C-alpha cells in the first residue's frame, strides 16, 4: 500500500531528492566515489555548495548584502548563535510555542529578554497581535510556523527593530520578503533535507553590534568568510538540500509551492470543519498553519481517538499522531507532500465518519 507521510520532522522529501541522493551515495558526480567519502574541498562538492547557495538566493529573491550559510547544530544551535551575535543589551521575543520558548530561554543567557506577548494562556492556539516591541531592543525574534501547535505567521511583519525569524518548518513554502529580516534560520529536516544541517540567511551589516567576544565556531562572520567551509560541513544533507532546491525551481518555485500548500490546507481544514467527529485546535482562521494541521476529536467522540489513529494507519497514513502537548492529530503538509495524500486522509476521515 502507498504510504502517505504526514510526519512533522524529519519528514517527507521529494522523491527526486531521495533518488538523487541515493545515486550520489553510490557514485557522486561521476567521481566513482560516494558523496560520503569525498573531501568537502573537492571541486565537485564545492560546486554543490555554491549551487545550493545560489539557488536559495534565487528562489527567495535574496537581496544583495545577505549571505546564505549551511551550518551544523540544527535550529537549536541558532537559538544560541542568534543572541550571541545580536543581543547586546536587550532582545524582544514573541512566544508562540515550544520552539519559541526554547529560543527565548537561550537568549536569557546573553542579556535582558522581553517577552512582548505569549499565547501560552490558551496552549498556544493563536498568534498574539497588538503587542509593543521596545524600541531599544537589539532585535525582535519570531517563530513563523509553530510546528507543534499548528499556527503560522504568514506575512512578513513590519517592525521597528531588526527582525529575526525561525523558519524551520515553513521555509520555501511561500515567497518571503527577505529584506524585512536581519536573519532567517531553520533546521533543514522539515521542508528541505535530511536532518543534520541548518540554513541561515543573514544580513551582513546587521552583524558586529555586540560588545562581547564570540567564539570562532559560533560567530556568523567565521562562516561567512569561509563560505560555510570553516570546518567540515554536513556534506550529505547539503547535497540533498541542493536536490530539493533544484526540484523546487523545476516545480515553479515558492509561488507555486504557496498555491499548492493553500490548496492542500483548504482541502483538509474544510473536511475537519465539515466532519462531525473532528475539530481544529487553532481558533482564528488567519492563524492556521499551512504546514502543520492540528485537529482533535469533538468532545462526544473523544473515546474514538485511538480507533481513528489505527484506522488511519491501516489506510497508509504515517505520522499523524499529534504532539503530546496538543494531543489528537497533526497532519504535516510540507512542500513535498502531494495533494493525493491529503485526499487520502480526507477519504479516511469520511469513511470513519460513516461508521459512526
Ligand atoms: C523542529 C524545529 C526546531 C528544532 O530544530 P532542530 O534542528 O532539531 O534543532 C526549531 N524550530 C522549529 C520551528 C522547529 O519546527
């Protein structure tokens, strides 16, 4: 049976990426060697790095004055690198979920942190609006897509201080006005590549404003000056990331992805609303994530939760169990997930409804 992979991360990747990576594991660029056993400084791999870099810039229309980096340590390392490099006295954070809270916690090691707003009071089921950002904050940090709670900020905010965003789980899902950000980062394993690499898009002249010395490996400048080759980069995930970027371009880029993602999300949210067994956990329509669609059983059907989970698994669905902090279900509908998989889930929900 065909598997429909709704996993939140690591998650589905384009078949193109998986095939090309499998081929390169056996024979990389005609070298007769595996991509896992060549030097990262060989010209073949240098070309991979350069092309991945150029494609990120092309797909997101990154303006000049920005650098693209591929670093180890995942998004969680960025929770520490961001304040290390940007927080001189005070930073502002919007607390919209587990990952945002973790980012905020790390920043506290470096200075004063103002939580401008939080949706914790309602288990992060909405995106706070109408908050004030202190004008003397060194930067304002947001998590554009809250992978666990299924909320998303889908517009590029206009703010009065440098804007920094964790886009781990919605990068390349829509066009982004990069010029509005001082830095964008994320782990690759949601929408880009296998785990092991983080991407960073950093505005060069936003750096250099902190007084503290920064250890070499944690300094963005080190990686900018060495084109992400200061130390051995995660070669295989970067190779895979390049394949996904090539695929994205062939599919029509981020505008086309946004169109498909809106369509997929519409299909699933409409069914959740129509189906008497289910309801969404995100109250405002405009806050609903296009990437991670969270839903639970309606009160009167709560006891059917496990049965539906097993029914879905028996119908080929993978990874739809909700995160323990929300419960219920979460269908992650990343770029690589075909509409066909969403329709298969909807069909399973309808069939299950007919039984009750
Ligand atoms: C998964 C995730 C992270 C953590 O990424 P790691 O690469 O595992 O450190 C951070 N932020 C968001 C929004 C995520 O979805």
